[in-house]
C-alpha cells in the first residue's frame, strides 16, 4: 500500500501545462493577460507554454501577439485567416499543445490568471480528467440571460447526470489526451464536460472561481448560438448512440405509430 501511495503522489503532480486561449479582437486585453499569466505561471514551478489562437482578428491582436512571441519562446501563436469560431480555435490549440494538461481560458480578462494555482491545487486531490471552473457570481448582464442560463444548466444536469452549475465555463483544466480526443466544432465547445464524460472521462469536478467584468472590447456572446449548440449536442448524442443501430431510435417511434 505504501508503494501505491507513492505512485499515487507521483501521478498527481502536474509536470507541464499548455494554456490555450482563443482570442478574437482582444488587442487591449492580450498584453495585460500575458503579463499577468507570466507572473502566475513563473511562480508555479512547472513547465508551461501559452498558446494563443487568433481567431481571425481584424484589430491589432495578432501584431501584439507577435511582439510577445518575439521575446518569449514559451508562447505560441496559431492564427486563422478568418473568424472560424471558438470551437475551431480550441481544436487548433489542442492540436499544438504538448503539456500533460491543457488549461483553457478566455482572452478577455474575464478569467483571472491568478486562479490558475487553484486548479493546480485541486488537481493534487486526485487524478482528475477534468476540473471545470464555476463562476459562482456571474456578470452576465441582464436578468433574463441569468435565468435562462440557470435553467439551461439544470436541464443539462438532468439529462447528463453531471451535477455541474456552470457547464459553459471556459476556464477548464483537462488531461491532454482527453482534450485531444475531442472533436469539437460549432457550438460544441460549450459541452466539453458532457462530451468528455460520454468518452469515459468520468473523473470530473467543478471548482468555484472568480469572474470579472469585461474591461475592453465587446462580448461576442449571442444567445442564438446557445440553441444551435444544443442541436450540435443532440447530433453528437445521436451519432454516439444510434449511428450503428438507427432502428433502435426510429424503430421505437415507428413501433408506437404502428
Ligand atoms: N472568441 C473567439 N472567437 C469567436 C468569439 C470569441 O476566439 O468567434 C474568444 C474571445 O476573444 C474571448 C472568448 O472567446 O477570448 C470568449 O468570448 P466572449 O468574451 O465574447 O464571450 P462571453 O464571455 O461574452 O460569453
Ligand atoms: Mg467574455
């Protein structure tokens, strides 16, 4: 048992992380985010890389990123010619990542880099596949949006069995192999915890983090995307469960019609 304990402790130490940050027109946030990240990551004493995915920005985001990578070899840029969306940005970032663990966060300073040590500390509890942030006190604008988002999370809990309050929180730490296995597009990035769970990565948890107001630039959040993302999710579940036995789905409907 002592051996096991030793082994366990070794497993629980994260050796390297890749921080993946999608950015679309965040010229003002990027330099501040970078310097705050550097400060926090340097103190952690683990190997790290920061991967900025420029999602076709039309402002000075890319220029600012390049001036960072000129001086810092721990920073990588992936750049899209046009705006492809956050899921594609994640996928490209995960593809480049080399760390044991991948940490995703937004590039608009709404996720505080100073919370990274919380994730690292949490990961020492056990070998989580995914640690998902939970914005306990949200700055999500109007009341209707807040109610809808609460309702949405409740529905997702009911349907997936995962007791999360904030499925959509972009601040997440996950095993590299788990992230690389994801095949996300469109609105699917919102359902990463569920998609991982369906793949068998069931060792997941939620952890309260702080949430700041957006300081610069504009939010690209649109509620209509939420619905299209919901259809994406239904598609994935259908493909996973019924692609090889469609009659189990259509047959049931047909049987009752008959
Ligand atoms: N983002 C992106 N591509 C897009 C839209 C957004 O890479 O098409 C990035 C954006 O720069 C930010 C993060 O995704 O770093 C979250 O976007 P936003 O703040 O607009 O979403 P909200 O926080 O309002 O939900
Ligand atoms: Mg934001």
